[in-house]
């Protein structure tokens, strides 16, 4: 119930109506009996600076930021975490005393999801990341910071090279079967950060040489709608362990939850809420 004491947080997007975050976070607050409400805010790009001022004016507890604001919001904030500064992107606003700060929880959320699947990252391990967009930046940064040797494969190779140069990944290659085959041979982790295979294009699959998918390879697809992409189905048939994007969605939200409340997030209820929502609607297409 909303009371005089209720604190407010929420998510900014444009559009924002497909966001899974309000349901996920409100379920988490209810589970712990916290007097906090989480609402979607449809923020037009030209209103972003005013929205940041509104966080202070309205004494909001915290904000998640999603497409298309993640890369623009840092310029309006007082302080960024080192990670957000490296990425030039923010998905979580939080207060450090009286200072409004920005962090990006996508990278640590990705690592926490792998951990949840009992896939252990070790320094020197080799990973192949498909894609060079916003989520790829967070994933590549998190892996490189963990000592992983990362090869980035992208349709537009210049974008892959930019990631390699910015984050210290090993190599940029084309997103083609021929280029991927030797890279996959020695890799222990393959991550799809492209939107290929996402609803409503479930029949599509990144151009991965299926015969190069070996049982020592863990395959992570950041897509969570559908729950099983064509890539994951093919990888499973080759004997690979796999994970879809639901756990990363939950874990990046859990990290924001803890930033705002100081409490461990009830991830089980968050996971269940996202899965139920995904079962009910085919319209969730983006993160947060
Ligand atoms: P983005 O910034 O738009 O990047 C999209 C990437 O996909 C680019 O590398 C793009 O290549 C590539 N791509 C798109 N269509 C392609 C095609 N037909 N052929 C080859 N490459 C193609 O998107 P994003 O924000 O990184 O999101 C990507 C996916 O990750 C989405 O499905 C999103 O829902 C998911 N995601 C999930 C989570 C989670 O928590 N689970 C978090 C973030 C994102 P070019 O550079 O050549 O255009």
C-alpha cells in the first residue's frame, strides 16, 4: 500500500512500457516488506536533464536507466563509479550521502549469472563475445577485468575493434563462420550479445559454426525472450552447457536493489516474477 512514508524508485526509458523491472522490483520490495514503490517513467530524450534534477527535487530513492538513456545520462550526474566511467554508460542512479551517483550493474550482473550457473571464470580463460553494442561493452569489460582473454566478433568489425581498443580485449574478428571456427576451438565461453534470435525473430541464429561448438564450451545468450533461442538449442544438442538472459536480468536488478536498500535482494522471487511475466506476454523485448 502507498503511504505517506513510501519511498519511490523507478525506471526511465523511451519507451518504457515493455519493462520487466517494475514487476520484478515491486515483488522484491513486497517480499521483504519494504515501504518502497517502483514505477515506470516515460522520459523523452530532451527531458533527461530535467529528469535527473527531478531525482533530487522529489527525493527519489533510486532510478534504473534503460534504452535510449544509458549513454547520455552520465553527463548529468555528480559522480560515476569507475566501471560506469569506463563504459560511459549508467543503468542505476543511487545516492552516496547527498551525491547523486551512477553505476552500471550489467557487467557484474552478467558475472553473477554465470556464477549462479556454476560456471567459474578463471584468469587466462578464453571467451568469444558476439556483438559490439551496449550490452557487449558491459560483458567485455567484466570479462577483461576478470582476466579473461576475449575475442569480439561483430558484423561491423570497426565496432568490435573499438571495443578491443577501449577495454583491452584480445582481438576483433568478423561475425562469420570462417572467422569464428578457430576462435571457438580454444574457447571455454561463448556469449551472444547480438539481438539475433530475439522475439519475434526466433528462427534466426548468429552465424556460428555449429560443428565447432564442443562440450567444454559454456554458451550464454543474453536474450531472454524467447527463453530458449535457436543458438541455445543447437548448443545443447552439441553437449554444451547453456544459460539464457533471464538470470543476468535478475542479477543486474538485484545489484541495484542492494544499492538502494542496503539489503541482499530476494533473487528467487525476482526470478519467478520475470519468468511468469515472460510466460504471460511476448512483448518484453529489452532489459530492465
Ligand atoms: P545494441 O547496442 O543495439 O547492439 C546490437 C548488436 O547486435 C550489435 O553488435 C549489432 O551489430 C548486432 N546485430 C543486430 N542485428 C544483427 C544482424 N541481423 N546481424 C548481425 N549482427 C546484428 O543492443 P544491446 O543493448 O547490446 O542488446 C543486445 C541484446 O542483448 C538484446 O537482445 C537485449 O535484449 C539483450 N540484453 C539482455 C540483457 C539481460 O539482462 N539479459 C541486458 C542487455 C541486453 P552491428 O554493430 O553490426 O550493428
